């Protein structure tokens, strides 16, 4: 029973009355929209607001007895995820500007059923950063360039760039991203928020613009681990249209209820020393000290010989699956979408080069178009090799050989400059590719800053260990409290940590 006390008279408030005192869905939705309007286009993270959001919230308020666990929670979704309203699902491309399908992705339907309000679509790296090797993360022809809210000339990583920024800048408390390899965890890390890539197969991919059925998964990006866990609980589950999710109903649990701020005590955690560096050393050392104080038993893992062997085979898999999966998706789009195949998209981009190709090209598209299909023996061999090296001989072997339940390491470097000439300059990042290729859970939690720029701590574990990984990260989050609000600085030179060092000395006469 609710035990809130009225300050006047110190009387117990009945549960029904207390519920009435909570903010309405309409109020929460309007507040989110106001924050978007106050910040945009400063960070350029929102492609469009959902025109029916207020009415959806109003309907929730009228039916308060049927409130779900996310009642009235404003959520934004990456614009490669379909929503049934008036907004198109573009994947950032002008080729899909008329892709208004009238259908909710199953994960969106689950959010609505839990009481969430979809308030808009977020910008992303066009085609989820799978168009060209010289791309700029966070740029799309539809949405332009998204900016890091900590320092505006810094990159916010991708491809779920906008989803990371809308949470970091306080527009909403949670958003949905998608990941094939780092596209949830990287933007979460460099934007100082929580990002969780679930086990592949826990959350449906139906009506999500695809890259790879082997590696794709949607997941929550949130201000806190608890909010990420609440959203995951809502969106997880079996979808008959997505064969990968056949075990999801049996595997899922209430992830928020499973959180414990004592979950690290006595747990053996592997420290991925082979995936450290890139300027995060001081923050990582402090994070390890926090894990020890929470009772974790840390085991250093200095080497992993297979780290450099996975990427090549994984890339072959993505090239082959992208063509097959995207062509299958495009076949389901409405007749207003004229690009029905990857070959059509390549031609569209060439015909609209001024808008679509002003900064970088489409060599990944062209390489994917040359692949030979999912029956190609080279594709099958690459998938078997990459899955084995990342899974059975990767994370599974690291856990078993070192008798640990999870692995930790820095997620990625701090944010780099937005660079329109040379494309992304990516200084480096931990071992997230292992979890991405294996399809295993990966959580990033804020672990501090590098000269005012956020960096994250990664937790990874075996397949279906989503609840464990979230709980370990929750314990760390509660003990460390490293999340800080963004400053919206124009450049890093304006930060207190750097500005003094950049000041010139007076001339001596």
C-alpha cells in the first residue's frame, strides 16, 4: 500500500488519490514537447514530432484504470522503426520520405500497451551507418547533422545518434535505438547515458529497417539503468514474424524488479585489459575501484588472440545480409516508395547526389549489391566463423577460462570532432564487437569524463544473461553516480577543464 504522507495533517493518502496526484500523461507529453522545442535545432536530434502524441496521452488519461507500467512516459524512437501515425519511417534517407506504412513495429505496439506515449522520431546515421566507409556519424539527408550536447562541435556517435542525444539533453527519459555493432552502446557512452543492447532475439525486429538478421536488435537508451530495464521489460517478447524471438517469452523477466544494488558482491568479474586505452585509463581505474568497493572480485584478462580476426568475417556477413534483408523489407513498403531494391537506392542516390551524397558516398551499398545471396558458401562460412570466434571461442571462453560471470571494459573513447572533410575519426573502443557479433547482451553505464566529455563502462555476458548484466550495471551506477548534465558548449576549449590551458600568457616588456 502506498504510504505517502500528506504534509498538512500527516494523513495517509489512499492509493486512488495518490494516483490522481501523479502527473497526467498529457502533462508529461506536453513537457517533453516543450523541451524539444526549447532545444531544437540546437542539437538537431529530432527528425519529427508525432502530431497525435497529445491525443494519445489524453486517451491514456481517460483510461487511468488500465494504466500500464510505463503510464504516460514520453518515449522517442529511432527513425528506422515504424510507427503507425502520420510520420514516415525514413532511415534518414530521402528515398523513404513517403514510407508511411500505417503499422507499428511490434516493439512500438508493446510500448503503447505498457502506457508509453510515442512523441517523435529521432535522427540517425543514414541507413544506420551502413552506406559508406567514410561517413559522418549522426548525419542523414533527412535530419542533417546531430550534435553532442556536451560539446556541440563533437560527434554524438551512431547510428542511434538522435536517441542518445534526446535522452542526454533531457527531452525524454528514454528512447529506442537499434544496434548491429555499437549503434546503441557507442552513442550512449559518448552522450553520458545508459544504453543496453539485448541478446539478439529478445526484442522483435519486425518493421525495423534492417542491416543484418544475425546481429540487429532494438534496445533501450535511458537516463538510468532502472528506466532502461523498465523499457526492456515492455518491449521484450516473442514475435511470430521474427523467428529469432521464439525463445523470448520463455527467457524474459521483469528486468526492473530483478535489479539489486548488492548484485556485485562476491561476483567474479573479468577485466578486459586487452580492450583498454584510448584516453579512458583514469576513468576506468576509478570505475574498477568502485567495483571492488561494491564487493566484486576482479580478474584481469590481459590477452584475447581472436580480437582482430572477427571483423573481416562479420563485415562479409553484414554485406550479404543487408542486400537480402533490405530488399525483403522494401518489398513490404507502400507503393509511394519507389525504391524497391538496393539497386534502386544506389540509383536514387546517384540521381539525387546533391542532397544524398554531399559529404560521402555509398561504397558499402555498392559492395553489398555485388554479394551473391544467403546461399553463397563464402557467406555461410563467414557467419559460422564470426559467430564461433565471438561466441563460443570469444565471450563464452573468456568467461569459462577465467571463472567469471561477466566482463567489463571501457565502452569507447570520448567524442571526436565532427569532421566533414575526412569523415569520422574514431580513436578506438573496447570489445563491444564481441557482444555484437555473438548476439550477447551489452550494457554501458556512465563512468566519468575525459576533459569534460563523457565515457562509459561496458558490462557484457553470455546469451540470455540480460537480467544479470543490467543488475551488475545498476549496482555500479548506484555506487558511482557518474552521470552529469550536458553543458552545450560550443567547443571543448570553452570548458573549465581546458579553457585555462588555452589562455595566452601576457607579453613581457
